[in-house]
């Protein structure tokens, strides 16, 4: 097996999870690997932070066991939270914070109203590479998030015409009703100066079952699921090469996923949700619909500059079953340039400007517009300079974030906590925010290793759900509650390759002001419901668990920190192993209790992965991966008095998001056999049919709310039932052993 010449020291960022793909990359190739989240070709060794490039080979291994992009990232990216096994990636993120998702450099995240469906925007079969970049940069920015995920789609073949076809058959080992089918077709080519690519993916999945053979609701938590899923996905790409220096590209993509649910689900107290065969599903099924159009012009020598101009429009619609619908329309224009001549020829200077418009609307299940045509405009000039020396690189940058928020008049719909204007007309208004953010980083290269460190700042407004529970009667006076998140990120790392061993070790620390977190307001819901039953049962909001919450969201100062380790080792030409380790911690400032631990909606448990690639022959090989999610201790025990004077009882336990998380370990296996007539793959997920609850499904089931027992009374019985249902309604088992059999051929 070939090994890397580490003159360039880009090793650990190329593919830490597949030693095979590392070894197959020549040193001369590494220096020109393009990070497409930036407008120009950037060698990964020039980025002073953790960068992971997930190769096509790694994507294919993961696609053999799951069609879910969030599952792929959970398996390969050390800092990314465990998979949810839903269409939604709720509570998944980087290093205790959220991520910005791009497709070919187009931002598709819904920052104004997070729907957690963004990783379902595109089929995994369209993706040729994934770039994972931690921290912020003046050039690409990332608001208040902890990093960027850029999904890079396939490029056109250099042949006149080339076809690729694939069929898949998948399901559970427990029941034939789980069987699903998928067909993928791609055509691409290059004729003279014109290149083209078209791909169509169609999928029809069956029902889903746990390791006991019991059916799991196809939409287990009401946020969109992986069962009974209909999926249509289309991608078109066209490029015209004017000459060797200039090209114009037009790309468009469409995807719609819909759960065609047969039955509703039923909550079982002290257990997991189940399918209710007595209740056929009626109403609107949850779906996600995403589309974008991108026009990009590149010139390598225009007025002695490299120039990139990109225009894009994107639209997304996401619904939950019979509940919320969120629509988002985005427009983006970017101009970026690099001078070809500088006083120091080896340096790089990049400057430009981003202009973005994001208009978002949310309707409730009753058809009420809760967030109505809110429009955010962002104009952000940026500049970044990179000083290159023989073994040393320093990068400094600045970006001026300038947000204007236009909120039309609307009706406040938030019911709980401090929401004095529920049901009333709120006068619209305009809010403006601006801040210059900076980044600085350095890389020092030794013979076999390199040390890197960086400081970067993030600035962004975040989720606008707080508008629903506004506590003033006009938007112009709501500035204090709609404070932007301001984050300072620090990272230090060591990466390298010593003979056949490659590694990347990173330590990170983030301080943030006005950072957003979901918190428990169920006690407020209980007290408000009791007050509706009997107006004498008033309560003191300041004595609730989270008195500063607005619509279950708080903005608090916080700090998060942790460590990540990725490694790969090549034993022989036919055997490679590798894996990851990650651990994170964090605290936020509670208004009455001071600094306390972040809850489990933000922090991932300890995570460890291990894989082995075995090449049995030139045509036959296998991959086995082990994913371990550690247990995480419970938060501080609390006493829930109902009502606040405890007349109906006091119950001891944990807040929602505060109970302990029980760890689990799963094993996946994939095998391939390549022939002259095509390639065969078999993937098996959860090889040993383990029965467990994903971390997301454990958020509420261990809370105090599943234990309340109120005095007999029709009104109190109803409140008790609703609260206990809330505690267990998101509790569901993971899927048992599933298989995916595929055949693909290029011709």
C-alpha cells in the first residue's frame, strides 16, 4: 500500500476514517484539494482548524447501511451528535452547537426558524464528497454556529456520455412489510466546451421494526420519520467553458420526501410509543420539499484577479404531522476576488461581499400564521489575508455582519411563561444588528506533524420562535429579547502521519453571549393549566425552573469545551483500521442558580467509533464499524410542587432534558463484490439486533413528569394525562437489524 510523503502534511484532514482512501491519494493531489465552502481552491493544509473531508469511498460504505445523511455524519464525524433515526436531526449538532449546512456552497439551513430537516435536503447518492469545517472564517462566515457541513455533488464525466445505474432493496430481517426499493440513474458527459450531469433518485421505503420485531411508528416522534417514506430527488448541472480561464455553471436540484403514514401512534406510559392499528392516520402527512437554483461564474485572470460570482435562490417547505408548516425562501449573491500579484508572491489575499435575503413563515396546525413573512437581509463584506512562509502559515480575516430584520404585524400565539399578549395583534417593526467579527489562525509544519491553532468569532440572530411569546405589544421594543448570539471560538490541535499511522487531536473552547438553548417549561404549562381550572391557583413565574424562557427557549451566556481524536492505521495492503473519540462539556448561566451544566438537548454523550477495512481479493472486501455512545449522568434532582404550594403533591426527579442517558453500542457490516458487469454491495445495520433507545428518544422518558399523580378530579386527570403523555411521546426504540442489497453499474 502506498504511503504519503508528508512534505505537505494534509494527511489527517483528507480522510481519517479510511486509511485506504488516504493511501490512494498522491501528495501532489493533496495540495489542490478544493474546499468548495470557500469561493476558490484552497489546500486543506492552509486551514488552521479541524477540517474533515469525507471521500466518495467513505460515503459509499455508509450508504450501504443507511440512506440518511445525518446517520452518515454521526458515524464519521467525531464531534457530531448521535443519530436520531428520524427524518429530523433535532438536537444534533457540532460541539454542543448547531451547524450550517451547504450544498455546493449554497446555504440551505433555515436559520430564522430551525426545522431540523436540512440534512434531508439532498439524497446521499448525489453526494461525492462532504467537507466538515469547524470554527468560523471571514470568507464563508457561519453566524453563531460551530461549523459548516458542505455537501458536494457529483461532477460531469470527461467522456462524451457516461451512464450510472443503481438499484437497491432494503428492509428489516423481522417482517416483509419493511421491504423497500430504490432506483438511481445518472447521465453525464462533456462535449467540446459543454459539460452536463443529470441524476434522478426514487425511493419507496417500508415499515420499520425494532430488535424485538415490534413495529416502530413510521414517524416515531411526530417530526418526520424513516418509515413508509416516499422520496423523489432530481439534480441537473450544466457548465460552459469559455476558455481555459473562464466558465459559467448552472445547477438546480429538487427533492421531496413524504411519510405516507398508515396509522397513528400511541403513547405508552413508562414504555415506548407504538403503532395504533385502531387509528388510521388522517390529515396531512409530514413532508419536506427543497429546491434550489445556482448560477456561478469563475474567471482565473480577470483584471489580474481570480474572480468568483455566485447567484442562488432556494426554497424549502417542511411540515410535521397535522401540526406546523415552515416555509423559507432564500436569495444569495456573492462576489469574491483574489489578486494575482501581491508584494509577497507566496501570500494569498481574498476579499468580497455577501448579500443574502431570507424570508420565513410558520403556520400552526390551526392555520394561524405564527411567524409571518419575516425577512432578514444580510450585507457582509469580508477580507482575509494569508501569510505563507516555508513551514509556517498565518491567516487573519475580518467580516462585517450587518442584519436587518423586517417583521410584519402578526398575532402572538405563545401561551405559556411570560406571554401577556397571547392572542393580541402585535405591531410590526424593523430591527437592525451589526458587528465586525475577526478570525486569526496559524499552522506550523514539522517533518511528520503540524500544529494548528485558531481564534474565530461568530455573530447571528438565531431562531425567531421567541416572537410567538412576545412580552411587548410592538416589535420595535423587543430588541432586548432578540439579542444576537456572539461567540468566541478557540481551537488548538496536532495532526500528522508517522509511518502508517495518521491522526488529528483537537481541543476546543467556546464562549458565547445570548446563546440559545431549549429548556424545560413543563412546570409553567402545568401551573398555567391549573390556573385555567381554578383562577385562585396563581403561580410565581420567577419561582419556576426556567423563568427566563420565552417559548421554551432561553438566551444565556454559556461556555462549551471538549476534545476530539481521529486516527487511522494501515497494517497491510489489505487491512486498515481507524476510528474517533469525542467528549464535550458545557455550562450556561441560569438567572437564579448561576453557572449550571448544559442540558442533554445540547451536549452529546461520549462517543467512540472503530472501523476495519478488509480487502480479501481485488474484487471482494468488507467493512465493519462499531459505534459506542456512552452513558451521560443525570442533571441535578429537582422537586416539582403542584401547585407551587404543593397542595396536590411534590414529586422528585429530573427536568425534561435532564435525566441520565443510557449508553449503547452497535455494529454495522458492509461487503462488496466488484465484477466486470457491475458492483454488488450488502450492508447490515445493527448487526446483532440490539434493542435500545436513541439518545434523542431518552430526553423526556426519565423526567419527573412521567411520575406525577394528582388527586382524582376530571380536570386534574386531564392535566395529568397530558403531562405524562408529553414525557413519553418521544420515547421510541431504534430499528433492529436491517439490510440493504444494491447493484450498480457504470457504462
